[in-house]
């Protein structure tokens, strides 16, 4: 953390290297149309008001416990530990209600929306897990729910579309652009501009204008808080040597890293989607390929042409094909606090098949990228490594079955 970078004091103990304008170094901020300025200011004020409010946090924590099923287990994989000569633990976010980490932020954001008097929720989704989590919480709290989803993702994540519709959400396929996550986010922002008074936008990752990146990270920070408590119980020390997570926009990584960011003894490893290869032209390795720019209201690293036109990302994983990255992760990469590895489709598939065969756990394709990162870093013998298993692979079965005979090892 830069010494001259003031820390934002939204929660009493945030380790985020962010100032009160939402900048992580020179990444972040709020680049928004005037029509949304009032909404963003009201959101910032509500977040500051309720972030440390006992009643808000009691309700949030109670729902995480009784509704989501937290704490999620921290599971030591005997087989992976033997394979890598280290202590490999999996943070089992795949066992949360709805099957991923996304429910943590959905609950926190929806509770905030209720306190702000909002009655209509919109969301974007790629892999569908954020859409399912948002639709689930809206059903619980009696809120109207509209989810924007790229038409490409509607086809490859059909089970999640059906779940959202069963939960009462309206799913709107987006056909513009590459018809994936970026385009769904574009449409959600357009909706918000047209309906600023009654609508709350639950963003699914640590992207977008301030205060979203910090707020989503705060709601996801339960992950790293639990890791510290669980490791202390299992090993006698709260800090692992490595924390590994995949990044698209970056919410699961932000949650897994949160309480370790200001602890330099913990190595942070981010796995981004290389697709068919970083230099193949079919990639979503935003940190490796991106240049500084503005996307969806924040200054960050963006995949773009020489004249600033956003390029279409590609990944086999519907949750990782985003052409930007959360400003926190842009900062962590630029400052050297996090190590960045690029994982191809085939490497992620192989890691998923391996975990399934060794431990009987089918990971989401997003999580498989984090697992594959273990082959790309030098792990000190005997080190303690926590991999954030951000979601389960039910939604990806059709993709796995399509490739299983070619790549299963």
C-alpha cells in the first residue's frame, strides 16, 4: 500500500487500499452519467450509514448463517496435498445455498436496497450464479427482480436461466456485441438510467463506479474472515502462505484476499482466463492484455484497440469473459501485491477433471482456473495453500461432457 494513499474508513477495519473517492492508486472512481449521480450519492451515503450498523450486520450475519449455511467448510485435500507436496485447502464456497460465493453479496446488497426503500432490483449475470443468487434473495425479501444475461450465456447456462425464472425473476437475453457479460452489464446500466427512482442495481462483482468495488468486497470479506478462523483451528496459525482465486471481475478473489491484503507474508495469486492462449486473439486475460481505460463507470485495465474500442473477450467460462477487471485487482497487479497467472481453457478443464477424479468434487469452470494455477506457481514444500473454490460445476456439465473424452486425465 502506498504510504500517501489515504485509506477509506467505511468499515472499522478495512484493509482495502482505497481512498474516500474510490481510487485504488489511480484505478477506480465513478465515471457515470449525470442521471445516475443522485443514485450513486444516495448509495454511498446508505453504505456509509449501514456498513457498521449493528442491526444491519446482525440481519446480514444471521442470514449468512441460517439461510446460506455459512461458514462454508475449509477442506484439506489429501490427494492434492500429496500431489503438490504442500498443504492444499479448498474454501468450499460451492457448498453455499445457490452454489457459489455470489449469494454473500446478493444478500448484503438486497438488505441495503430494502433500507433505501427500493422495490425493484436489476442485475447482470454471465455464468448465471449472480443472477440466481439475486433472484433467490429477491424472492426471500419480496422484491421485483430483472436479470440481464447475454444470449450466448443464456444458451450455455440454461439450467441457471430456468432456476431464475422459477424464482420469479424476469430474464432478459441481450443480443448486442458478443452477447456475453459485458453486454449484459451495458443493458443493466441502461435500465438503471431509465428507472433511477425505484431501482437498485446489484452488481455481481468488484466492478462499476464507486462505491460498488469496495462494497462488494466488504460483503464478500466473510470468506477470508472464515479462512483465518478455520486455519487457526486446523493449523494453529491464521495466515496461509498462499491464497489462490480466479478473477473475471474479481468478487470471489476480493473476498478471499480481503483480510490478507495488508499481510505481506501471504502471497496472493490471481488466475485469469487465457482462453485459447493469451496471444491467440481468443482470450480474457485482461490484466495481461489490458490497458488503462474506463469501463462501466470505473478506471481500470481494459482490453481495447489502439483507438480505445473495447475488444470482445473469450473464455470457455461464462463468468470470466469480461474485458475489464475490478480496480482493486488492477491495483494489486500493478503494485506487485498479487501474482497473476493466465490459465487456458484446456488447463482449466484438466484441473476440473482431476479434482473430480481425486476428491469427488465437480468445480465450476471459473473455480477450475484457480485450481489450474497450482501448476503455474512455485509452491514452497510444506506450504499452506488455500484455493477459493468459488462455485460448483452443475451449471457447466454440458461443457464438461463435450470435452471429457478429449481431455480427461
